[in-house]
C-alpha cells in the first residue's frame, strides 16, 4: 500500500537533448494563442450553454446589477 502513495509514477525523466518543454511523445508545445482568438473559440459555446440551460435571465440580471453599481 505504501507504494501507491507518493510514488514517482507521474514523473518523467528529461534528457539534456529533449528538455522539460518537450511533450511526452516528442511533440513541441504549441505557441500561446492571442486572447481574442481564445475568446472567439469559447464564446459560441458559452452562449449556447447559456441559452440551453436557461441562464440568460440570470446573466441579464447580474449585468444590470453591475451596471447599476457602476452608475450607468
């Protein structure tokens, strides 16, 4: 039982040639994407889930509350 807790099974040894930035299967990490691209990828699914699960009313209520706090 002691070998299940605190084992080194999740660690990966890195050779000097591959380095820690290289993935488990040898692929290079992808570059970071621009925040607007990330938002464009996420927003359609967020709107879809909001409409499907009926969260639109809560979103409008919270947005109007924040607008009231900001004085608009």
